[in-house]
C-alpha cells in the first residue's frame, strides 16, 4: 500500500545566510535552493548576480528581509577578469562575439592610464542585457528580440579600481563600486578606452557592505549538510541584526521598550537616557533580555523615531 505524500511544513526562520553562489545558475535559482534546504517560509536575496558570476549572495530569511534594502544600497567589491580584444553581445562569456582585435599588447603603464579614467564618479549607460524595465518589460527581452533602445547614462562611483594582474589578453581587477554599477559595462568601457574592445571572462563578488565572502557557505556544502545542521539551527545562519552591524546600538528599559514596540516616538533626553553624540539610524534592543526590536532614527533633538520593527520582540505585559 503506497503512502500518501506529506508536504513538509515550512518553518518560520529568521536570520541571514551568506551564500557563495556558483556559476551557471541565476541568483533566484540559488535562493530557491537555499530556501528549500533551510525549509523556510520566507526568503529573499539582496542583489542579483549574473548567472556566469560567482560569489557573495546574502540571503535574508523571515524578519531579516525587512532590512535587505540596506544591502541593495551598499557598496560592493568584485574581482573580475577582463578579456581584452573580444567584444560580445552581452559583455560577458554568455554572449555572441561581435568583434575581435589582435592589438592587445599594452604596457602596464598604458593599462594603468586607461584605468585612471574610470576611478571616482563616472557615468555608465546600462546594458541592453539587464533587468531594467522599459514599459513594464525588462531590457533583456528587447535585446533578445534584436531591439536596441536608447538608455540614459547614470552616475555611479568607482571607489577602488586596482590592477591585480596583466597577462595579455587577460586583465585581472578588483573593483569597489556604488549600487547600480555594471561591471560588464566597466569592462567594455575599459576595452573601448584601450581601442580593442573587451568582455568579462570571470566575475566574483567578494564583499557586500561589511559582509565578506570568507564567511560564506557554498551551495554544495549547504545542500549536503546533515539534517540537524539545517534550518534555524544551521551554524552559518546569522541573526537578523547581522546586516546592521555598522549602525550604533541603543538599549531601552522595559517601559520604553513597550512604548517603542507600540510605534511611539520617544524623547530620550526627557526620559533621562544617556546619549552619545551619534545621531541617525540605530539598532534598538530591549535591555532586559537583549532582544533586537528593530531600527529607529535618533533625531538631533533627542527624539527616537521607530523605523522598522521586527516580530522577534514582544510587547511586555503590564
């Protein structure tokens, strides 16, 4: 007698997983697989990596998804190999070859001179093969249909552009950049500045904000972990406030905790709370149990305004 299929119940898991995405799959596919392994109800990633790219893909579970925007806005660091002399339709290895050039015997001085043009505040034209939308349809759909649309250049900041290695025709770089930067476009623009064209041979993201690839787990290791190491007890699952470590912390007593969790603005100066000179965004905790309650903005007048609250904390009973 066959047994009826029993659907595994999803768990309320809250936390952050640093995943090392492999090449060959989309960020969404990596998310789905990690979510299945963790058996989580709710999950989301914090910034897409192209299928051919590898590296750091932070995944937020449950209440941590409320803070994923912070990583979307954060600076990111990549290591990339630019193949000079070959241009492709997509700017990477997945596209068709458009043009080739044999003139790729540059001196290191010529390479450094070209790189200098792309440090600091620059403008980039988004690629056609991107998820940016026009009239509700992503640009890559137009590109696949052979349609080229006008795109406005957008300001981005390249805070680091370091030459790691130059062995013609391969240029290995480390790039730290602001949100919205396309490393594929940067590689193409460097190739054009050298007069030979280029595309990305490899791309690896090694840092997102303050999060680093060294602490990430591979998808293979995650999927082959023993059952007792998965889910909410997985050793690689970081707490919800892990994404917010760069913000100062503030603890509230029981009375103020209750008011904070009710969404009230608190005049901390009038309540006798000792404050530093820091202002802006804070992580807020309940002093009695150290539970993270959410984020808030501390104004110049000493008023704490709740921003995003999490359900991990409960309003104390009267």
